C-alpha cells in the first residue's frame, strides 16, 4: 500500500523503530468505554509473595554467593514504579506503564531543559450545560438577579442580560442539591461522595457560602453524611437559622443543623425509600415535610428529636412517587405525583388532575397562583389558589420535559428541563433557551482553525457547534449514531465526525448538510485528523488500522489513498507532521508508530499538532505508577509553549512544553465531576476547552 509503517525519522538505522509488541492492556471503563472486550489482560508487576513463617531457615551461603534473602519475619517492600531510563548512547528514553517498557527516541540536537511550572495560568470563563436530567429544585433567582444552578462540581451564577458567569468552585465532587437562604444572598449546596486519585473516599459535605463574595461561610456535616447529600432546605420562619439535610444512605438520615454554629441539633432515620424533596413549613420551623418514593411524611422537630406522621391518601390511589410539593397561600401542602395529580393535604383533601404523566415541579408565584410542570406532556400550567386552570404553555420537544420552575422578574418564568436546558419566557409568549448542553457522555471535540468556535459530540448522538464569544449554541443536529471524534478541515468550512459504527461523515459547517462519508471496517472510530494542508484525512479505528484518504475540492471530495498498518491494538491518538509527510500514532497497548505518506522531508520531524499522549516531548506528563489509562487526552498549544492534559481524576493540568522530564510540575484545575475526556486550545490559544464525561459538562477556560 502507498501508506506503510516506517521507523521514527530520528532513529539510527541499528535501533528498532517501535517498542516491543506487547499484549493489549485491559481498558479503563472511563478512558475507553467502547474498547473491544477481547483484549488480553497484561501481566501486572506484583510484590513477591510473602514467605511461609514455617519455612526452614535459609542454609549457609558461601562467601562468594549473593547476599541471602531477608528473614521470613522481615517486612516485605512493595514494588515501586520504574523511573524513565536514558539509553547509554543518549538516543532514546524508556518509560514504563504497567511495568511495560515504551521506547521514545530523542530528536537530534535535543538540549535538556529544567522542568518548571508554566508562567501562564487558567481561569474558568464559562460552563456550557446544566444538570437537569436527574436533579430537582436546582434553579433559583438570587437577590442580585443572577440565576443560580449547578453542573458537575461547579455552582454557576449567570447574569443573563450581561451574558456573564461567576462560579463557586469549592466542591470536590458533583453537586447534588441547592437551597437559597431567605435573604437571597446565602446559598447551601451539597455534594456527592467521591474518591481521590488514590482511591481514598471523599466525604460528602454541605457548604454554606456568600453568593456576593463566593466565600465559604460554613462547612456542615463533614463525616456525618453517607454517599452524598440528596436534598436540603433552609428554614424561613426564623430568618433561615436552620438547615435540614437528607443524605443518600440506605436509611436516608435526616438532620437539622444550626447554620451559624455548624452544629447538629437533631438526627433521625427517615425511610429506606428514596427521598426527593424536603422543606420547612414557611410559617413554623418545627414543621418539616419530606416526600419521595411512595411517601409523604409530616415531621415535628422538638429539641433533639424528630417525629413523623405518614400522609394517608385515603380514597385516592397511592402514587408510586411524590416528586414535589409546595405550600400554598393558606399554608396547606400541595403535592405533585407520578400519576399526574396535584393533591391538597387538608382534613378534607382535594385531588386535581393536572398532567399526563408525572408532575415534576410545583412553584408558588408571588401573586399566590401555582405553577406545575409536566413530564410526559411537557406542559407548564398556571393554577388559581383554588386550583382552577388559568393558562398553559408547552415546552418544545427538543428540550425535554419540565424538571423545575422558578419565577423571574415580572411575568418571566425560568424552566429547567430533563434534556439539560434552561429556558426563559412567559406562558403567553413561549420559551427560548438560554443554556443548553449534552445529555450523555461527551468525547468528540474540535476547535475551529480561525474562529472562536468549537464542536462537540457524544453518546447522546448530538453534534453541537458552540460560539465561544457569544457563549451560546450556534447549531446542533442529530447524528445517526454515537459521535466519538471530530476535526475541522484547515479551511474551516468542513468538519468530519467519526462514529461508533465505523462510519464517518463530512458536513458543511454553514448549512449542516452532509457532503461526503464512508465506512472503514465495523469497529468504532477513535480519531480523525486532517493533514496541515488539508490534502489528506487520517482515520484511526479500533480495528488497529489508520485509513488515509486524499482530499480535494476544499474538503468536499474524498478518495481512499491507503492504509497504515502495524499496530497490534486499537488506535487512540494520531498527529501529522508539519510537512504532511508523516503520521505519529498511539495505540491501546502503548505503542508509538510512525507512518510515511510522502517521500522526503527533514530527518527530525516537527508536528503540526501534538495530541498523542505517548511521545518524547510529553512523557513527563505521566504521573508515577500510572496504569496507562490515567490520561485521556492531551493537546499542545499553537504557540508550542504549553501542553494541556485531561486526566481520569476530574482534573485538567497545564504543563510547560516540551515536557520531556519525569515528574514535571503542572498547574491543576478542577470543576469536572467525572473523568475529563478531551481538551483542545482555541485557534489563538486564548481559551482551553475541556469536556467532562458522565457529568456532560464542557468548560471554556
């Protein structure tokens, strides 16, 4: 074939061109969720087995023999990760992943450098997305007029008219619930439990903080909650002096805390069923309501005790879930349930048929009317205090069902949806999106070559183009299957997207119309990359092959040019040389191969991009003891001074480039609540875009 494997250009003739062929390693479920399950598991370096304490003593050793082994009762030392080794000739460096050697060849004329932190730093600029698919009551309006909501580990404060975001970033894992103090200034947010990079558990906690200064005022419950904080609420009758918290343990422990002192005043096992909502009675802080799966409980708090009475449905059918409730103007409780009904809890009781399917949200307006949001029917209804229907509106299907409702200024309403969108509008005038996001894992990312635009795709089969200057979704369209990778043609008018099925499609970025496409094998595609001049397209597949296409008519016509074979595992990353003659590629078994497309070129290659996670110029980004799956993505800046890394521990790192020394220092940034799947610099290096996996969040840093 015209495209063949060749040794790395800087390798002397008598040095092998690749690392030894090794069995393919098992894939981490985060970093390569689509890997074929047939890859054999590699041997993992292990400590020597402990000796039997009943073993006979070691026989005498002649003087010329090696030293005897340690006595059987001596403590055994754990095996330590091997340090990178420079070859005696100074032409290669050997690093180790899972105990396997990976040989990287040193460019001729390379001069060592002192690893230092880069002078540049990152600051979170914008978070794209909203967590609506599995959260409730997580959209409020502060006294400043800002909207407050959360996604991943970030609490976002959005000023809609100014298109400005501020961020509270003190949580160490995904934020699960949010409550606003009656003064509309202080905020309480609770997080899930998690683990650090060493596998040690991180305890869930509640933060009470000032929304004006973003300073933490109090940490509540560290060590008291299990699994996570599911719901919380401030008291109202006493100016918000108390906070009620329900955790996610099996017993769903409910506790009441003094906000000023951070002390626990009462605690009780609430129920073994899911608890979805908790609120204080706005007129009496000794009265607390909880609701969830098959229950609504009326609690009385006195001193250190909490006692409950179960709500009796009587003649009405008991619903499977009571998802929400609200207090009406008379102080009665209205519940919304999975049967689509609103039930008024008085001595007589009243049931009102409201929605087809579940009632997901209830909101009492300033004028005493009540709003309800439906799941299946996607409707927002306005009810009089006597629950007579006044007005209704339907949410467009593309945004999903109503998840939560908040009241804005005047007649304006704010709606959070199950497809992770925030809408603004009125019942009479309809709703438009002000925040949108993906609804499943996001993996594909590409930045425009000349404009502040970037493209994302993922498991929700949505392809989205984002405007980084306007902080808005430019357009989105549905793909035929899961999108896993993407790249812009150097001209910027065309984009190629690789799919889970092995198909790839080329689209016009202005009209969103398909221009070309093809299929290479029946395995998923992990990377697509245009050559710097746009004359070729390289497609890396999980069938261990890189397919090469010649590109003409400014990215609108494609012809098979050849194949690059030689990898013994699936392709993970690839980059073109600046002259467009060579490709450097990585695979799932930690190989580094070089393929030649055109004859000629200099002996030491310069790379147009650097996204391969294995290579001499970037081996210093790997942490000690890495298993080979700790780094999901890597990207060198266009000015070639920085390299950004997305790791498996929810962090983004910024290193100096080149990074060819072990244990190189880096700036570390949080915010994501799941493995970070991809990072890319924008065309002018003004921003770095990072993608979250299961937190479905993308950040502009």
